[in-house]
C-alpha cells in the first residue's frame, strides 16, 4: 500500500507494519515483517484473549471475584478494578473509575494460572499463539506488557479479531463493546478522557480526543497501543486492521505520525 510507504520518513531505527482486510488477506506491508519487537502494552489484547478463552472453557467466569474486594474478572479486564497502575493496591472502589492498570492484568494472569494449574505464559501459548500459528511470539515478562512478536504473527491475530475462530463471535463482540460505560479516566499519553471507554481488554475509540488512531477512524475502532512504539487497531466499519511495530518508545513523534498514517490507510482502503 502506498500509504504505508510514508513510514520510511519516520524518526525510528526500525519499523514494520501491515494492513489486514476483514477476510484475512493482507492489503499491504512495510519493513521487516519477520523482525521481533517488544510489544509493551499491545501484550494486553493477547492476554485478554487467553482470559476470554478460559471463560469459554469454564475455567473462570467473568463475574467471579478476582483482585481487590468487590472486583471481578470483568472489572480487571476493563480497567475498573480500582487497582493502581503498577501496584497491587486499590485506589478506588471497583466500577467507580477507569484506572489503567498493569497490575490488574498481572492479577488476571495469576487468577487464570491458578484456575487452570498452567503457568500463564504456557496457557497463552497453547490457547492463542499455537492455534493461530504465531510461532515467533512469546510472553517473556509481564502479561501486561512483556510479549515479543512480529508483524507477520500479529497479522494472524488481527485476522482472528475480524473473523474469530478460537472464540465464539458473541464472546468477541462482548469484548469490543464498552464495559462499565460512562467512566472518566486517563488514557496514557493522551490525558483525561470524560468517557474513557474500554471493552474487555481492548480500548474502544468512541469519541475520544485526542487519540492515537485517526480522525477518520470510526467510533467502533478498537485495539491497543504500547509504550515501545507499537499499535494494533481494528476498524470494523472500514473492514480492516492495521499492525505497526517500531523500536522507538512512544512519544511526541508517535502522537504526530500515527494518526496521519491511519487516516492515509483508511483513505486508501476507501478508494
């Protein structure tokens, strides 16, 4: 795709990307798509997918207790457990605020590991990576931010998010629908959002502004970005997804170029 070519001007040492249509075909790529990059928080959708599979298998339930008192698996997935960003201590009552929490995803992974009696990194590999053929992807650290992967592998995950084979379609639909609507909170890197909407492990664009996706992205767009300079979005209205991995930490450069890239991709797809 011509739109991806603008990544050649980005101030990053290495960048790779792909656009994936709803039917799973690749519309275009850029850069070394087999290069392994740290995903940072793009790990969270992968972890969430494994948790949702554990729910479907009956190992855990969305509304069973997990995390601080009054919190459930659903609260943890939706960043409404009240846990702090990095520490396993409550800052609010469950359901009161949207507090983006790495600690919450670590608690989630521990909860699933205990229920399944399988270390979470192994569960994630067996439940998600192996069935999707993501052989170059591994969880090497925190289930909130410790995965390493390639664009080639995340193309497979992006296809799954548009036409699920591992999860029931209704389970995925629940995950990409706003959970606990109307909550205020901080979107990392973009400040306080009056309605900081999230599904179950996926951020939902809705009317957020400013935002890391494009001005032409539909409100139904969902996905995640990572502090290592990575993102994955799916725009159901456009019938496509975009994966972008770099080796430069998120900062002003990304705030400037990511929305331009997304708008260019969406415009090219619409032609």
